[in-house]
């Protein structure tokens, strides 16, 4: 019988050997999942023995991680902002970088008690929309995605978080066919240049939906499509928040300004990369 400590050390070594940068953390999370405990509680349970069934289940999960399958797919969930979301292979894995967008948009709304209408284009798991609705208690929102499977995940997340009454989801090609005006429009569109996708870390290149990654030859195709639609649907006094890739902020701002929007500011993620472009109507800047 192996103890928690032995299993953790062995798993961390094996994960590190295949290039997993978060080897020790991932090992703890997998053991905690198998034992039904919190990862932090394992510190005081190093001598706890795993049963044969627990060891077998752990090895199955570990093999998946050794193949560089994302932890969110293995565990089926991911923490984001202040919420926990179901994640599947049909959705982009919510990342801490995207929390920059949530923070930027909230900072642009002085009165969080207002009855606002939100639009999330390319909603995926619903992470951005649901995080915002959790903070904006009088707001309601609509999430759009081209993937029916992703929309099912997003709707399930809204239900689990008690937000289903304020969050609607529908299938669409960005904002085509929408005529409603929105106070807040957000999007984390595909922005990876197509030729660079296969060179990304295996967790992304092999397992995440390519449709959620591929931004065309220069990574900006989706912003070109979004710019006129966003400008058309933004209500007076409204705000737009867009996630962008490294080095893309200025180019995205130009595309949006050409459509009639004005740059409010750029926001950087924890790594110092300009990750969010915040905009309003040109006449309001």
C-alpha cells in the first residue's frame, strides 16, 4: 500500500519529466480528487494509505495528465474569478489572464447596482458573463457562441451558480441578427495566428477546440468581424471589453476606432502583457 506522500513524490517526478511546469500542484490536485479531500489537507495526511481502488483510479488520472491533457478536462472544472465552472473539451479553458477583462470592465462601471444589459460574444463556458453577473446583481446578459456543445456547458454553469434567470444563451455567428442595444459588450475571441497554434503548449494545441483559438493569419480576423457589430449594438454610455493576445492591443484598438469606437484604456495581466482593450463610443472619450 502506498501512502499519500509516496504517491505525491512519484507523481510529481513523473509529471516534471514530461515537462509539466505545475507538477507538484497537479499531483496534489489529482490525489485530492481521488480521496475526496482538499489539496491543502494533504499536508497533514502524508502517511495516509491509498486503497488499491484509489491507487488504480489515481493512476488513470495521472496517465491522462502525463499525456498533457489539461487539468480542467481531467477534473471537469476550473476556478475563475470567484466562481467554479464546469469545463469540457468543447470549451476554451478559462484562464487567469481573462480575469483581467472582468476586472477592467467592473472598474469602468461606477454604479454596480444599475440594471444593465450585457452581451458576451463567443461565451464558451460562460466564464466572463457569469463572473460579471455575479458582481452586477441587477444586470442580465446574453451569451452567444457558434458551438451548441459550448452553449450547453455555459447554460449548465449558469444554472449551477444560480444565475440562470439572468443569463440567456443562444447560438449565433457573433452578433449577426441581433438588434438589441447592450450596456456592456465583452468578448474573448480567437486571437492566435493560425500558423502558431501547433507550436503552443500541448495542453492547448492538442486538447482545446481549434475554433476557439484560430484568429486567422495575423490573429485579428475575429476583431475585424466584431468591430462593426459591436459599434452597432453598443448603447449610449456603454462600455466594451475585449481580450487580446500579446502585442495585439494597439492593432485591435485601431480596428475598433475605425468602426466608431474610442479607446478608453489598455489593461495588463499579471505578466505585464496588455491583455484587455477597453472602449467606449468615440464621442464619449
